[in-house]
């Protein structure tokens, strides 16, 4: 079984446990579930990769127990799990403990009104928030015409607040439709994501419906992925279904071109393959021509399609800062020059010295003198024979 990528939204220098978790989630969870959650925090903080079997061995329990615990925390909205088409876990992400969970209980019990409570700041800022803040700071120094729109802050919404929303009927409808399309029960985190797209990013009813349909059509049934696409549309100024369709056509053309370059036909791309393409387009920002060049080199090198091998090529180019064919050609030239550099060879004499069959002083001969001695000796023998005969 391959290693599972595990990421965390908390500080990595120590294992931090939220007070909200201790107050709200700990009393309700089973002992096995709590141990799995704490072990996930530990591994994520250390930046280590894990597998289901590693967790099972560490806790001296069955793998089925580990999977049940992971499923439980996903339902609680504290863990996001990404799976491939074979339902194998690709990655897991520990999510911040929702600030509203404990507050909702207090409001239900009548202990304190929800509006009178102040949310406590998290102990550590999420990585995405730090990156976003840094990006916004850099953008502030640039010309305003070239800056991307600032993303609205993501907030949580309670069932009570949702029921009081002016468009609560549509939101409830889209939640139901999403569950049907994605084939799973939505967690509180999923609901918050849909509300964020609808209310904060200000997607229209039609655009939000198309977003869910689009994610389903490419077999990316994840609200995390839907949010990523929605943010891309928001930053690109896409506000209508027609604009969104034009954008997805571009991506579809890219996918089809890559499949054709690799000779992939008669099937859809898998989740891992789609993730590679998303990285090439959205993270590396490579144009289609550069991606196809990497695919072509993959086929010529290993004689078979491999998204992983192509990703290694593109990652090397990205880390080297090469964005055009001219820059890639320069890298190729520099690589060839490095391979042609002279290699110092050991001398034959040094090698012979280290050979045990040559660890003695070798003799030298005067072959001309030896030849003369043999001639003289041969002449002497002939003279003796002649005199004896007489």
C-alpha cells in the first residue's frame, strides 16, 4: 500500500490540541477514535508520511478500526479524506476545529445567546491563511490593475443561521443536489464551503449548480476541489454559466490533448492523473505546448505513457525557472555540457601496483644481447661437431 499524504492546519513544532476538541469532541468519541486523532496530529506535526498499516501497528489494533475512526472524524468535519476511483486513500487533511460547534450546544441549552459570545482566535494561523496574507501583501505593492481580487474571509454558518438566510430554500436544495451528485453525506465543513461559494464569492444560483455538475462530470466529487475551481473562476471574473463553460472547454481541450499525446483512449483519466494535470496548469502555470513537450520526452525516454515521469520533468523545469522552450533548450545544453566534462582516469601503473600479481620487482632484458648469445652458442655447437667428425 502506498504512503498517504497527510497535511495539517496547525503548528508543526508541537502537537497542539484545541480546547474546543477537548470540550466538545473528546467526550463523545470512542477511545480508538481519540487515539487515532491524536496520532494523526503527531504525525502531521512531524511531517511524516503514514499508511493505514502504520497506524494500526502503532496502536496495536486492526486496520478496520483505523478506517472506522478516520470515517468518524471526517463526518465530524475535522478530517478531509481524498480517495481515488478504487477507494484507496490518497491524502488526508486535518481541519481546524470549528469554532461554532461548542457555541451551538450552549445556545441550544439556553446557557448563553450565540451573538454574545466572541470567537477565540486559533492557536496557529492556517498555512493557507498565511500564504493568502503574504500574497495579498505582495499584490498591494503592485499596480491595482494587475492585482487579483481579494478573496473574502471564509466563515462558518450554523443550522440556525442558515435557516434565517433569505435564500435558505435554494441553499437547502443545492445541498441536497450536491449529496445526490457526490454520493455522500455532507459534513459541516462541506456545508460551510458551499455557503462560502454562494454567499461570499457571490455565485448565482445557476453558476453554483453548474459548478457541482462540472465537478461531477470530471469525477472530482470533492467540495475541496469545487472550492478550488470556484476561487479560480472568482479570480478570473467569471460570473455567468456561459463564461464558466468557455473556461471548462479550455481545460477539456488541455486534458484531451494530453490524453492524445500519451495515447490514452477508451477511458477517463483517474484522480491521480487529473491531480497531475491540475498541478501543471494551476501550480506550475505551464502552457499546453510545454506540457506536451514533457509528454513527448516521456514517451521517447521510457517508451510508455507515465504521468509521474512527465511530472518529474515539468517539476524540474518549474524549479529551474524555465517557462519557455528557449529556456528549456538552455537547460538541455547545460545538461549536455555537464555530461561531456572529462573524467580523470586512474593510470595503468597505479592500477598495476594495486594488483597482487605485480607486487614484485620486474626484470628488464637486453633482447639484442640475448639474441647474440644464442647465435654464438649455436655456432660453437656446430664447430665442435665438425672437429669431432674429422
